[in-house]
C-alpha cells in the first residue's frame, strides 16, 4: 500500500524544447496578440498551438537571414574546361513580400557561361533558397542570384529570369488572380551580346510554352 497517496501524474508540455528552439524568438507572444487584435480567441482549442506554429514556420521562411553564400554552396565549385552555356530551369521558389508579408512564389531560370569553373547543379536551388527565404521583392532576388553566381564563378556571363505570382496582388488590392510578374538580370555576355541573350530567352520560352 502507498499510504493513500495519489499517484504522480506526468504532464507533457504543450511545446517540446526541441520545437521551441526552432521558433523565431518573441514571435509566439506577438502572434498571440495578433490573433486577439483581429478578433479571434487565442485560447480556443484550434488556436492554442498556432502562435508556436507561426513562430516555427517563420524560422523556416526567413532562414536566409542566417546563412551566407558559402553556407549555401559549400565546396561545390569545380574546375572545368567547358565554355558552353549551362542553363538550370524551373527552380521553384517561395518568398514573402516585404510590403504586406504575404507569399509570392514561382520559378527561377539561371544560365551562365563558364570560364574555368562550374557549380554543382543542385547548388543553384540552394542559392535561390538563400535569397528567397527572407522578406523580399522579386526584383531584388533576381539581381542577388545573378550577383551571387558572378561572385562564385567569375563566368563570362550570367542570366537570371524569375516568374512570380504575388498573393498581395491576388488576395487583396486589385485581386487579379491570373497575373504574374517576370524579372530578369543579365551580366557579361548575356548583357553585351544580343545573340547570347536570345539563346537563353529562347530556351526559357520553350519551357514556358510546354507547360
């Protein structure tokens, strides 16, 4: 017999310590206040863990602030003799508009002409993620990617084209759900040589028409 003492109950914490480490510090309390400000009840069952989920999600969505270009590509720059155009198309990206903090998303197309160095193909997606996972505008991401490839490889030319759908335009304001935005940045031969630029644009257009 245990002398009539009640058994000790172990209560699981609402949020684990591991999950808490993935949160943006302070964002859980802000989200709680935000829910209250829009007329919701932060204490109702469906919203109890929402502040944590938001704080954790924004840790992922803004991870680009905490990484460098070297973090993104590591040691994936290789010496190579080729000098023909390399094109990596249809790289998906997701970002958050810095004006309304609503998502925009789409695809990036990157081309470069090597001059002694090449980059592992998967690293182009890493570079896109590096600059997309921040509060952004599409124009800035496009130029940042072009400048990053130029810095990494010093190629003879770099071209970046991005197509994006902006929910700040589709969900609010003019509410044009079928609109999209295209931005481009050209460096080196892609800027100076119309034939090189046209070859890149033609390759991207073939991809667009095939969708």
